[in-house]
């Protein structure tokens, strides 16, 4: 399941239905859960089971309360208490890499939505609007505990298979460097490499590692878009090597060093890109420009002249690329822009679509 579908379905589930995300490490499960929390306007609490002892979940004896009440109660962890006191999205991460005691406590939270007891013996229950999202890593490269089928049926289970398109959309929304995003767009094979396909211990790229590399370059003031087309500082390659591996690091360094002038959405909208130049653009650059136009369309209103320039660009591309431009702009849901563009190129798009159907 791609991330967009997963988010759409999860948002429609009742909060008391626990969600289980399954997928390899580094594909952005935590970021997806955090995005769901943001969409629902709830705080996000991420608890990593693989780093915890049993007492970190069930709590530790409240000795002072025992003296006062004469009964044994436990001081529950702050993250669980908050999830009981207010609606949150609670992520139980690395569920199947947890110690048995931690895993059983997590299951009690998932299955019964409660943990521990007060002095009267009443269980301490989650807030009715708190949503629980559990995540597990799976694959041949992981040393994990299998989950009982009887437990699986208590979840809404989704096998996460993020796409490059999902990641690019997320990267643009979170202001990752435009040149780094362009590299992934034009070189999707370097976006993620399955760890089981290489020698054990080999550093390989993942969606998460590209995010860390972006953070690191910005901290070092080596932002790729600022360095593109020029000499790169000593250490630029080495930083990438330690995060995405040798093959991706070599390809990325060459990409940044030889990066040509970036064509922005504004270049098309303002008519600065001639038809001749548009025809000579490589496919990867065209896809990049289409994505930028679609992103611009989400937030901005286009004038009649700007819409005319976008339509001229689409007609110059022709065929499937013109249809791709139309589909991406339409997915922005900016109706005024879509209506203007439809008047200018709608018929041409329909002709291309009909022609392709007749060939099948």
C-alpha cells in the first residue's frame, strides 16, 4: 500500500481501531504517523519498544502511595499518562523487536486500551480519541519476533510500500533541497536499495538516509542547490558515502557537480522558457518541471497569461507528457487554475487520451 492510500484510510478509521504498519526500516513509517497526527491536530508520541525494559512500560512501584493506601500501584510512564489525559497519536515503534515483557505490555495497550490500575483496582484507560499506531520491521535482514495471527486480527494491518512520488511530495512539503530532490526524481534507483540484495554491513540508501543527508549538508552549509554546477568542498562526497553508500554517493556528487541551470515553475509561467528550449529538455528535467508546476498550482492563482504559457508548454511537449502535466495540475484541486488550463488545452489532452485507447 502506498503512503497516500494508507493515510486516507487511517484517517477514516475509528480511533479505537489500532493500526499496524509493516515495512522495512528507513521507509518513513514514523514520518507517516507524525503526518497523521498533524492532520488530526493531535500531539504525536513516538515510543520505541526495542530500547525499553518492561518497567519502562508498566511503570515502577509507587512506594509513597503504597504507604498511604496500603495497596500496590505503579507509577505509569509519562507518555502513557498523557495518552490517557488527552487525545494523541501514540506510535508503538519496532513492536516486534521488543523484549517479550515490553511486547506483551504493548499488546495490552493495543487490545484493551488500558494499562495498570489505580488504588481502587480500576484500569488506567487511554483517552477515547487517542489513536494507536504500531509499526514493525520485517524482511530477511531483521532479527525479529513473529506476531501471532490471533493478535494480527485485532489490528488494521497495512504493508507499507512507499513510492518515489510519495517521497518527493513529502520532501517538497518539508523543504528538502531542490537539487537533492531532483536527483531522486531523475535517479529513482538510488532512492532505496533493499539491504538483503547486498553484502551484510553495506551502507545503502533509504528514504530516511536521504533526509539525514539533507539535514547534514544544510548544517555544514554545503546545500547542494548553492553548490550546483561548481566545485564541491572537501568532504561533500565523504558525507554522502557514510549515509547512502558508495554508488549513490558517487552518482549524487557527479549530479551536483554537473548540474545545469534549474528550470523553475516561474520560468514556464512567465514565458521565459522558449518552445525550442522546451523541446530539447531531457525527460528527467521535464518531469521535474511538471512537478514544480503542479506544486505551484496548489498554492497560487494563475493569471490568464500564465495559464496560456503553461498550456503552450504542455502542447510543446505533446503526447503522454502533456497528459502527465494535465493530470498533475488537476490533482492540485485548484479549480480556478484548472478551469483556465482546460479551456486552453483540454481538447488536445482528450485527443491524446482517445488516440492511446484506440491503439490498445
